């Protein structure tokens, strides 16, 4: 593994994050519950982590502002445009995964 200095590592991580966010904004067909069932995190988790990182750096960022950074629009707007009702199978998979996580 190559030696990477701290500044470059941070820049690479930031680039990867921006690419992930751009990908998630394009893939509106992928529902958060599907992400949670497959990966254990979703867009809301990512926005929460962003907000927590902001707070650690003394940046006052609301939950809604952090979500807008990840979703690319206000969360309520994204939900109205793209979120579908979770199926019984999705809900059951989520319940099972949540049980295992605790």
C-alpha cells in the first residue's frame, strides 16, 4: 500500500464522498429501506454522520441542512418525488436486520 500523506488522504476521502453522494442522488430508484437492508446504512445515516462531523468541527448544521447536502434537495421534496411505500417483505427484512444489529 502506498504511503499517503494526511492532506492527500483527506482529499481522496472527500472525493470519494462526493462521488458517493452524486451516485445516490442519481439512483433515486434505490430506496433507503433497501440500502438499510443490504448495507446497514442509508442516505439518512450518511447525512447524520455529516452533521456529526460538522458538529465536531464547530459547524452548526441542522439535521435538515445535512439531509439537503446528501439528498440534493429538501428531504420532504425528495420523499414526495422518490420515496415509495415499503413492501411487507422490505419491512420484514428491516425488522430482522434491526434485531441482529442490537
